[in-house]
C-alpha cells in the first residue's frame, strides 16, 4: 500500500485491473436507499441509507447526493465527505449552518468546470467523532512521555485519546471495504482511484489526509479544510502536530499520482493553524509536489465554521475534479 516510485505506480495499475471488490456487507442487511422529500436542496436529490451496517464501526447514516441530470448511462467520479449531516440543509443541522454542497457542486457542473460527480456524505456520531477521525498510526511517532502527556491533556477536554479508543483505521476500512463497494454497485460510478476523492474539515481534514496516505490505491486526492493539526485542544508544547508530520513524511504518496488540498482561516479555532504552514509545505515540496497537485491556502478573517467553509468549498472541488 505504501510503496513508492516505479513500483508504486505499477501496483496502482495492477490494482485497477483487478475485479472490483465486493462489499463485505450483505445487501439484504442494508435498508433500501430512500429519496428524501423533506430536505431543502438547491439542486439534485439526496438518497439516504439509514444506519449503514458495519462490522468495523458504529453504524451511521449515509446520504448520497446525485446531480439533477444524474443518469445510469453516464459515469461519475465520487467525493466522499465526512460530517455528512452538515452538508446540505441548514434547517437540519445543530448550528443552522451548512456547506451548501449541492449548490456549489451544481454550479461547477453546469459551468462544465468539473467532472460529472456524486457526493457520498457519511454522517458523524458526535460522541465518538474525535475517536473516529484521529489518525491512529501517528501515535507511533510519540515517545512514551509524549503519549502520556497527550492522554492527560485529552482527558481534560473529555476526548480521551489513547491507542485503544481510536477508531480511524476501522473507519477507513468501513469506507474502503464496505461503503465504497456498495456505492459502486448501486450507482453509476468510475471506480478508479483517479476518480475517487475524500474531503472534510477540522478533524475531518485529518482523516481525509490519513485516508489517502493509508489507501493511495483507493483515493486520488483529499481536501483537508481547516485541518486540526493540534489533534487535541491547542496547547503549548503539544507533541501531536509533530507526530502527524512525521507520519506524513513517511506515508504521503507520490506526487505523480495524487493531489492534496489544505487551507486554514485566521479566526476562532483556525487561528492556531497558520503556525504549521511552513512545516506542511516543506513535507510536500520535499516529496516533489507542486502547485499542480498541492495547495495550502490562507483565508484571512475566516473562522472555524460551515459558513466559512462554504464560501471557499468551490476551490478544493475544482482543484480535485477539474476536467
């Protein structure tokens, strides 16, 4: 999975030639998708899979957004997104904000700026969101004393980060081994990694980065918006960002085959992120990434909210899915 250079590219070619993986979840265990009538959309439609069953994680809803002209006679790229209940309708969200995904993607499609695409919106479970999204393997780069400090600091904020209660690896298995095969079997998708992307904000930015690093043969790129590099609540002498960076130095895939988008604001929680700009840039530039396949943008005055993210969501979508 983590080979590089020539062997990595060869492995991707071989992988794409294999028979498509079947979902490990029996179709009869999945509640039939239903088109939502009460969700307020600017364009397209949403089909919901209630409590998608999983042997890896706690079941949760999955919404699939289809463009207005969706047709089984066409093939579509797929953007998987975290925090799925926050994407489409502010009347359904806890803070009355939304990403405006349907509106923004529809405009880009109508202007023929991006590939035909659908969006798979994976709901979070608030009580375990942090545990689902925290990249577990990064902990391997912490010393024992650093790990102890992280555990203690996380307990202060009721996050409780320990190696035993982080579920990111299983969360990604759910997407790769259960959800994606089902989506590919039920919708008219292009199944290759070059047409499969993943996106999220804050902790969702971290798990999106992690997904591409762990499964470069599945995901061709990630949009990591307001990425929460502190991992826990921001504090002095926090070793977590350094652990993420060491992980990325080892596992970021080849720039010949993948794309990464990062950004950050300067207000509220986002004000803690600009300090990591140079470190993140150096990791990707040292690996050969350029402006063609890597972005890390600052948005002055933007805060940590859906209202800020929807104002710039068109940028990563265009970056990842441009025709």
